[in-house]
C-alpha cells in the first residue's frame, strides 16, 4: 500500500488569461525565476472566446501567496488573478488507473461514494481501466489502497481544477 504523507497547506491561485502562445511559458518562467514550486497546474479554454482558465496550486511552507499573485498579475496577458481559500472553491482531480485484474478493480469500485466517484471505463489487454474523480485527499486515499508494484499497470493523475463559489 502507498503511504499517505502529511498534506501541506495548499495555496490555490485562479487566473483568467489571454489564450495566446507563450502565456503558460511566461507564467512558468516567472515562477521558476522566483523559485516558486508549482505543485499542480491545469489550463483550459474557457466559456469566453480567446480566454483560458488556469488553476495553479503551490504547496510550500512559508510561501507569500500575495507576492506570487502580484508578480504574475504584472504580465500583460493576465486578465484577472486571485488567490482563493480551499473552502471557497469547488475542486476536483482525476485519476486514471490500469489495474492488473478484476479483483483489484472491484476493491476500488467499492470505494465509490458521494465524495469520490470510481468507475470502470474500459479494458486494455484484459486489464480494467478505472476513472476516479474527487477531491485530492480522496484521490490520495484511493491511491493508498493499491500496491503500486502488484496491482497497477499504469497510473496518471491530473492537476487540480477549481471554480470559485
């Protein structure tokens, strides 16, 4: 079983940016130059033409989140930026797993409940493919239930997506 490590405080930053080449690179470069470690980053087009939505999570101790926001906000392509508290957003992550057999799949499928949704979406070479959607800590609990060496063929986890409520 995988170990669950103590969760660091998450600093969530939501951005609306111009959907142009190089914007992501500028933001990532700024974070690199300032030595801000990005824990999670998701980018997607939005409901507004020409505008992308970004969710960036920083999970470092002693980080000055307002300083990060101020630095990123100086970039011309940033339309709006806001640091938000986890309690003020609806957030989800996605986990895709190819597991070795149906016994592992059934064990994980039984973990599905109101705060985490586990479902089988396909099979690949007779290996069940599972989709897990939920909050980060719930995804981590599902990961903790599998033995990576014995149970998992492949695994990938998305970054956090969040909407302010």
